[in-house]
C-alpha cells in the first residue's frame, strides 16, 4: 500500500474515532453538567462555555489527557503491565461513582466495537480487567495507525462535542450557540493536547472541586435526562 493511501486510511480512522456515531454511549452522560444547569450555574451560552472550558483545562486536560498519552505509549511499547497500571490508576483517581461507571461502560462499549469489527487483535486488551475508555480509545488509535497527538486530539474533540451537545439539550441552547462554543473550544485543543504530551507524571492533577461536587450531587438528582 502506498504511503499516501496509508495516511488517508489513518485520517479516516481518526475521523471515525472522533465521530458521534461511534457507539460507545457518550450521549448518555453529561459529566455533571446536568446538575450545574439545574442549579442555574450554567444558564446561557457564556456560562456553558465557561463550565466546559474549565472542565477541559483543570480536569480532562490535566488528568485524563495525560493518562491517555501514557496508555498510548504503553500500547506502542507493547507493555501490557504499564497499560494495566495506568488503567487502574485512572479508575482510582476518578472522583465519583458516576465518573467511574461512565468510563468503564464506554470502555466496554468500544472494546465490543473492536471485537465486532475484528480489524485489530485485541488480546492485549483481554489481559486487563475492566479497561476504561481512555485505555481502549488509545489502544484503538494505536492499532488503527493513528498517531498519538492526532488520536489525543480526536479524544478531546469527542469529549468537547459531547459536552456541547449536552448543553444544547439542557440549557437549552440553539445550534448557532453550540457552534460558537465549539469554535472557541477547538482553539484550546492543540494547547491542551500538547501540554498533556509533555506533562511529567508527578504533575498529573484533577483538582476541580466544583466538578467533583456537581458529579456527586448529580448521582442523587431527583430528575435527570442523563445517566448517573
């Protein structure tokens, strides 16, 4: 296969991994945004952007993204034990039961997709008990020929798009408002991804108390559209 054909295939796989059509159930989760809307903390386009941007910079970008990078490097090196350690560490660092349930369910769903398509050998994943979403996504990106930085950008894009979609349903916001938020979030993604790639292990952090509190409150919220 010619290099340009390989590059085109990797691009198509990248688009596929970042697509809302990827059947992993991300649409069912708001990552506590629903509680923030219920409390009128998020009530319009500006506050939705602020909430999502803060979650990106102070939680996803400083914990989930760098863990994703470490997992990709583990798969790249064929180091299943390192992948297991990072998988277990990520679960331990998730602040609430709903965050843990979400990443486990989405990881299981993506693994089922890879099992169904049979496009890559998933025996290394079978060695892990309950692989989380960043673990399976990084495994898929590596196995499908997607580079680390581009795969991470797809992961961050999918997260951002799902958050904006949730905000559009909950606030609610119109299509144009959703697109304006996405345009602003897209400008942050390369910087967030680049920082995650270079972040030392001892600098990982998910110190976002408001997000953790919102998630724990959402677990017992009386009425909700999104899973807990």
